[in-house]
């Protein structure tokens, strides 16, 4: 019902951004986190992220997290036998900020 809060993890803010990111090379057969400055992020924000353009073949995004205020960590996976650089450019991000932290273990 609109206007009511459940005991589950309610979202107090949600927004979309498209920052320009320039990742660096990822070694062969590796997953490595890279750090990016994204103003406005807070620890415990939930971030969903992907490249707006075709990602480099063999590269995947394995994890996205906010490690500190304004700091986004993206885990890039390289599933090939050679080093690859993830695509540089605009990345689409949907950020959700929970009302309370820690979140409950189940939705009630």
C-alpha cells in the first residue's frame, strides 16, 4: 500500500547516474577490484552498475560496492588468457539508499 513502511529494507532514496569511468588493465584469469570516485555515494548504498557501451569481450562486472564515502569499488573479471582493459566511458548506475541499517534478514 502506498505510503506505508514494512519492517523489510525500505528505500529512502533511489536515483540514476552515468559517471564516466576509466578502468585499468585486469590480469588474465583474474577478478580485481578497482576504485573510482563517485560524489554523493555513502557506505551501505546499494549500487547496480553496467557499461553503457559494449563491454570488452572477456570482461565482466563481478561485484560493486561502496567502500567509503564517494568511493565505488567495481570488481572486474577477466576470463581470458591475456590481460584486458574494461571499456572506458559512461557506466549506468542505479543507487538505492536504505532507510535503516543493518537491513533485516527477511521481508515481513
